[in-house]
C-alpha cells in the first residue's frame, strides 16, 4: 500500500485486504479509509464491532507508521472503542486524526461514520514507536 509516497507493506490476503479496507486520502493532519459493511457483519446483521476496531487500528497504525518514518516501526499499544449506532448496509468511512504525534508514542482519534454521515463508532488508538522494525 502506498501512502504519501511511502510503501507500507500489507501483503495481499491479510486482514485489511480481506475486510475490504481502502485508504482513500492522506495528509499529515488526517487519514481517511472506507470499508464495506457487507461481509463484516455480526449474527444480527449489523456491522461487527470488531470490524470497526480493525478498521480503526489499520488506519491509526498506518498513520503512526507514516509518522514514525521508514527506519522505525509503530506498534499498537492500546485501543478503546465506543459503538454509538449500528450500520446495516453500504460502507463506513473512518477519519483518523492525531491527538499526539511524539517521538515514542502516537495517539489517534478515529471517527467511523455511515453513508448518511452519522457517527457509528469513536476509537482512540495509541501506538508505540520503536527505533527499528521488530524481528
């Protein structure tokens, strides 16, 4: 995946790909992604809360990785989600904005909305920024 001229390695077939997550816009102040509701439902036919969390963590982690730069790695440290309303069809849009972008910690707010612009979920993600990619 190419974000802001930086290739972020997300191998085909991994979770963001299987869930249909697409990053559609990026600036240093915000990152935007979409995800279909279909295929990401819980048994009652509503968008799965875990799917919202995957969308938010994907977006926030990519934003933190871009912030960290190519010689460092960003790793999810904490995720907190509040689910406000259900989404049943169409797609959802997530907008990720930095709350703090430091040298070792980056925290983002991710607001997920339905196609009518109604807030579905609010997520706060904190990432640890390490000096070198793990492994």
